C-alpha cells in the first residue's frame, strides 16, 4: 500500500489526477510503436531474402535443365545416343543436382 500512497501524494503535488499518473506516457507509446515497426522491417527483410533466394534457385534450376538439354542434343546428334536409359539417367542426374541446390540453399539459411 505504500506505493499507492506515494502515487496519491504525487498527484497532489503536481495537481493532476491519479489516472493521469497511471496512464502510459506518450514516450512509452512511441517506443512500443518503434518496436513494432522494427519487427515489421525485420519480417519484410526476411521475406525479401527468401524471395531473392527462391528466384536464384529457380534460375539455377533453369540453367541446370538447359545444360541437360544441351548434353542431350549433343549426345543425340553427334554421338547418336538414342537409348532411353541414358536420357533418363541424365534427367535424374540433373534433377538430383537441382534438388541438391535447393536443399543446400535453404539449409544454409537455417
């Protein structure tokens, strides 16, 4: 109870109501707002980094599959490789590389 008595005495000294003394100040409200803004900025930064990483991964994937198609056409036209198992093996290797790139990029961020 001594804290309540001090608050009452302070209200008498400054000639204000007790409610006014107990109300959060504008500085507290501003600090809360700045904290919220900082959190929102951090969230936006994280989202932007994820978007950038996904964009990079998509470009890497497209590049890997373009290399696969180049190898396929070189093998098909110059070496006359028509075997379906070779084509499937090349596709599986390209897909494994793409999966490796995606998993590695997201495991590095964690």
